[in-house]
C-alpha cells in the first residue's frame, strides 16, 4: 500500500492540499482499486476475440443531427458582461 505521504505529495504537485484523513481515505480507496484490477488481470482472455465496436448490429437507429433553433452570435452575446471579438470574456481561472 502506498503511504499517505505519496498522496499528499501528489496532491501538492496538482496544486491542492490534503489533510491526513483525506490522504488516508484516498490511500485505502487506491488499495481497493488495485485489488479489483488484480482480479481483472487474472481473467484468462486468450481465446476471446477483441471487440472493435460495442454493438453487434449496425446502429442505423440513431437519429441524424439536425440543426434547429440556432440563435445568432449577436443574440448569444447580448447579456454577456464582457465580450471581445465576438467571444465571451471570462475571468482567468488558472495561475
């Protein structure tokens, strides 16, 4: 099992902090996930044919994409607090 220091370091690299309890919970969940993956890896798939497409029958029943009720760019930007060159201007969210 990976220790909580590993997950705290990983969280710090992703620019957020974990409490010891949160890191412990994640470590336990990670251990459970590893056990589940080892069960899947133990399954013998030597004579199983690979699937290229998840459906056996063609999916002709899917509808065609039809463009409907399109508003103009002008209408879309009408209530925007800020806009520039035909686009919404939003606050920067990353450092």
